[in-house]
C-alpha cells in the first residue's frame, strides 16, 4: 500500500532504547530542522555543545514529546560528557544521525 501525504508528513516516530550505561529512555527520530540545529546548518548555534544539541533534539517522553528545548542548552550541556555521549551514540544508531553526510545527501 502506498503511503499518503499525511502519513509521510506525520510526526516523528520514537522508540524506547537501552542507553548504556544510563538505562532505558525514549528517543525520537530527528526532523530536518532539528538536524540543521544539531549540525549548525544555516542556523546560529553555539559552536560547543554538539552532544547537548543531540540530546535536546531526541530525548522524549512516552508520548513522543521532547523533554528538553533549546532554552535548556546550558543545563543539558552541563551534564557529564559520559551521559551526553551515551545519548548521542544511541541517537546515531536509532534516530537517523550519522557522523558525516554522504555525498548524495550533502546540501540537504
């Protein structure tokens, strides 16, 4: 069955994953605008805090609603890097993030 426009444009999916060593948490797919925020593509972002921007963009509640927002940047960025890196690693695996864009997707 072919997806409808509404299904394609629907809300991001999320899943509960085990984020070692932190435990289970809900991580949501990253939208295009969140990806731009994470990477700093065409939006003004602090050059520091890549892992914090990832956490802000993917950690959600059991309804799929993000639990952090951009106003939480300083608090999230103050978390121990071990926790932030664990979230970023899980997001890379489960939320559609990658290290460097492939040639085909560069410019998106």
